[in-house]
């Protein structure tokens, strides 16, 4: 499901994740005193070799607590930036610096400055899936699991600028009932491509299944409609962050779960609850940027010490404050 607005560069290849590769990755990581972090959307081989797997904020907080000299962040670029923001004294590397994000790219710092000028008294709430520069212009960050709580914490008479994901913003507006929330029209092209007709078709084919829906998905509204119409029992429809999906999987009594998010998530879900049949709502919902972190890219990173992620100290300081304000509100969740 390539994003038509972006040209996806070819990933580094030619290396198989065999036993020799595993041994060499572990040897290099130990020699560099490096910790390997892998996002839930990475390919299974990368998830399995990592010291920690999770969503971006959870991994960035782990990075801040580790004694390692280097953080190898297997994810997309904004995630490695977040790790650097929370761990300014550590060296942060991403195995392929070209691994971008269509959602983070949907709003620039200049875009946000112009939007803020239109609403000078508004509170800016940014999803963690944003660049460091955008976080640096933000009042409070949020995750998909705490976005509703963050917006509810804001004076009801203040305008809110919510960015960049329009589907998460619609979820927050629906839950808070706020009329003075203005939502940026950004999207993750992978999640936006998981549509309501696919969800309806899958629920008809699997009538007993639970639904795990990421709020970035274009089908989130359809899931709530199916529940509201009684087509799917309301208690089977769960709007969840990636971290929330893992927790829900461990507690679920269902035999089958339909999952609406990037397909890499299925690997972690199947490990968390191997007795459940997890199925993707859209099997083609694979992020090409996430899949740029290949076995060859990770080997290159650890062998050559590339690619290092830098965030200007003043930008990092401002961005850190927006994340810390979110944590101070409580219920920071784990991440996107």
C-alpha cells in the first residue's frame, strides 16, 4: 500500500536473518554497548532480535532508562527523534534514516506556525507521531491511548488545535463532545487505507470475532456504527492503541480477533495470546517505511555506526516539555 505522495527508496537487502546474522547482531550490540529497540510494526526478524519491542513512546521511555551508550531504534525517523529528545546524552541510531512517516510528514513546523497564527489563544495538542520541530511548537503531546484525557484536561473555553491525524482527532471530538477542537487533515496512509467496507466484509465473514481497531484507521467510525446498529455486539468493538491491543489480547476470551492496524502488529499479538486466531482486516496494510529496517540495514547500522539521529538542543528542550506536560496529566499510556 505505497503512499502516492511519496517515493519509497529501496531498502538495504542481501542479508538473511539466519543464525549467523543473529549471532553477529548480538556480538556487535554488546561490543557497542547498544540496546536494540523495535517497534511493533517491524518485520518479525527485527522484533525477535530486539532487546525491547513496543510502541514508540514506550520504547523512548525505555531508552531514557537504559544504561546503554547507544540506542538502536528500529522504527521510523520521528520515533528515533523522540528517543533522542528523552535521552539527549545518548547516541541514537536508526538503521535507515530514510525511513520516514506519511503521518509525521503531513504537517511541518511552518504549517503549524501558520495555523497557530490563525488561533493565537488556542492550546496545541500534538500526537507523538510528529517531528521534533512540531513537538517543539506544541503545548501538550498525546498518545492514542490518552488523547481524550489530554483534551479533557484543557479549559473547555479554550480552542484546541489537534494534529496531525484526522481520524484520531475525530475520535477525540466524538468522545469529548467538544465543538472548539480544530483538527488537522493529516493521516497515516496505511491506517487511512483500512476502510469501512473491508471491515464490514470481514465482520460478516467472521461473526463471532472481536474487533481491535486502531483510532488512526479510516474504519474506526464504521466500527462504532456496526456496534451502534447491533451488527456487532458493542463489547466486541475495542478502539485501542498498539500497546492497548497487547493488553486486550492477554485478557481476551475470544477465539478470533480481527485487527485493524499495520500488519506487523500481528506478530506481537500472536506471541501475547497464541491461542487466539488473529486476522488482519486488511492484509496489505504494511508500512513500506517500517519495512525499510531490514536485516541488512540493522547489520550496517551496528557495523558502521550509521545512521545517527540529531535534534537541536533548543528544539529538544521545547519538545521535551510538551511530552512532560502530557505525563504530568497522568495516564500517559504507552504510545501510539
